[in-house]
């Protein structure tokens, strides 16, 4: 199987928690320099899939590869090319923004001086240069998220996966973060897997992977999903595919 | 042809890469983890204060109260009659490390809930190495606490030979590693934050009281031979005795062997428990988040 420059390959992945099947033969791919939305309700299996991609658990069945590195067989190489933003907040609240970033860089074997230089550039890009010395505790939710994205990019990954990154944020912050990540795709050629249950975050050109009850029910460009299901909009398409409605954007 | 060769080279390089981290990068990672743990420790001032106050309460109050009750005979490594307060100092040192080991395990459970553990575990370096770094970092923090305690104890009149402060250091490193590894093993087994109370009742107290920390085992044997046997098998006793002898410039080889052996055992257990394939994490399905 050639995987060329695919940023992420998920191939026939199943996962059970005891008797409960969380993922059932999930297959899809995310190309380099593309923005893929993993669309699903809470409980669809998105977080389990993230745990497998980030190798918190080993893949029970099937195969996951980041670029051409199998997560199970070459975890070091795969994780080196992978940037992650978890659903839960994972910054150290008592440390400064810069300290958090330097710590993360150290986990990737990047020395302090190099880390500070990279962090400076990344913070400038998200307009937080002036907050580098502040404790994370004093940032807003949206700012923390932006710092987490900057942190995920410190080791220059080729694939960025984000698990519900805009949950709990106001409309303005959501738009900022979405715009920022889309720019990374366009300018840096990073492949992005963006998990969400918020349909209004999907753009027409995005690849959409519909995950429901642990199975992939649809996979393709947003426009093609509409054509296939004969739906007028993505919300209807989702309902047709899954037999149930999807959440609207969270109110600010 | 050249392009082909170059591409083959690149493929080969890529294939060789799975071990592709330099020693310097391993060192940076270790340094980063120790630095973060120390920073966090310094930021949590209450943790430092309680780590210091706990043994001092034992020293100032408990030891003073028991001074007349427990007569000490001359047993190695002591060469003269000693006061009870001097006897229990090594036990209190080990207690500091026991609490610290359990607390860093608590912080691992806490980290896991907060997601910090996950950021640690997505580091591309091998997982066993990350856990060892975490263990070393916890041990370094425990050394800070122990020496702070020894300084206060010195003002209280507990004055081991000056050289003892140096010779006790390697002993403290070993016992810190053992108790930290035990904590790490426990952290992989307990699921929730609240369970720390359970760790207190089922791990800390039994380990501490069924050991030579508060009373010499020969005194215990007079009262209960069975309990004395338990004390002798308790790895914590050996952490205490290792520190006790080292503080007076002597080596207790049996205790050293037990401590090193237990460290290896606990650490292997922890690495296994955090292994993504065989680990308890995967079996429990504790992903964090919704699913």
C-alpha cells in the first residue's frame, strides 16, 4: 500500500473497551496540506481515535500511520511528526507561557535556546508575544487554546490533530482559532485533523469524515457529501447519514 | 540513478531513524522534566511547608513524648547511647520520601486527569525513558525536602557526623527511587484523585508503622515476633536502615540490595502498566474526554 505524502492514514481500525465496541473498522486518510473535519456527536468515538493516534493506547486492530510511519512500529518517528491539541486543557497553570513551551520542546529533545527562538516566532504569529512571561492562569480560554496550538507546532510537525479545540470558547475566539489553523494548512502545508461536533466549522472545500457510533458513515469533500445524500446543507446530510440531528454552534 | 541512490539513502536513513534521538536530546528531555517538576514544587509552597512540617511534628512532639518510654540500647550503626529523637531521624527522612513518592504518584493521577500526563506521553522519546525521567525528577524534589529537614533537625540538636550528610546522599537517591517507583506503580492502578486517602490508609501507614522507622526491630520482636518478621520483609525498613547507616558513614549491604531490587521490580511494573499495548490504561479505557 502506497501512502505517499498522506499526513495520516487510518486503516481498518477497531477498538473495544471490554465488550463495548468504540471503533468499528474505521478507515480514512488525511492528505498533506489539507483540512479534514472529523464530524461526530459526543460519544461517537472521536476521543478514542485520538487516543490511538497519539498512542495512549495501542491499536488493537488495524493500522495508523503518520506520514509513512506506523504508530505501532515506529512510535518515535510517528510522534515526532505529530502535533496534538487535546480536548482537555493541558498547560501548567502555574508556569509562564514561555516555561510551558520550553518544557514541551524539551520533551522533544529541543534545547532551551532553540525552543525560545521558535516559541518567540510562534507567539508572534498568534499575537501573544507580550504575554510570554505571564502565568498561564492569567490567560483567557481562547488565549490558552492558541498557546496550546503554538505548543503543538514547536517541534514542526507535519500533521496536527485537534480534539474539539473550540469547545467552551466564544464566537470570536472560535473564529480566530479556526482561521489560524486554516492558515497553517495553506501556508505551511500541514495536514490537519479537526474533530468537532459543530457543523458550522466546516467549509465547503473541507474533507469531512462523519463518525457515528464508532463507524465512518461518510467521507469526502463537503460538497460531495451533499451531492451523495441529496441534502440541501451539511446538517441535513448528517441527519440523513446518521439518522439524527447534529448540534448547532455553541452560543457565546 | 543518482536520484535513485539518494532516495534509497533517504529511505535507509528513515528506516534507521526509529532510534533517531541523540544522547544530547535524551539529556535535554531529562533536564526539562526535572526542571518542570522542581518549578512546580517551588510554586506549590503549601506542599513544601507540609512536607517539612510533617516530620518536624514527629520530631518535636512525638519523639519528645516517647523519649522516656523507649530506651535505646547500643545497636549498629550507633556507637553510643542515643536519644530517641536521634533514632527516629532516618525513619522520618524515609517518611518524607515515602510521602513525596506517593504525592508524585498523586500528581501523576492528577496530571492524567488534567491532561499533563498525556502531553508527556506523546513525546516521541521512549515511554520507559519518560517514566524514568519523571522518577528521577520526583527523587530530586525529595532530596530538597530531606536536606531542608536535616538542617532544621540540626538546630534541634540532631547532629550526625558532618561527613554523614554527604554519605547519606547516595542512600537517599536509592530510597527515593524505590519509593517513587512504588508510587508510580500505584498511580497506574488507582483511577481517581480521591483514592489518595486509600493510598494513605493502605500503603503509607502500614509501610511506615510496620518498619524500623519508629522502633528498632528487636524491641518489636519482644512484643510480637510476627510483626517483627513483617518489619524485616518490609522494603520501607530497608530504606530506613540504608539511610540510618549511611548517615553515620556506613554501608548496609543487605538493605542496599533490597532497595535496589525493589526499585527494579516496581519500575518494571510501572513501565508495564503504562505500556500502551499491555498496560492497565488501555484495558480500563480511560481516554479522558467524552469517549
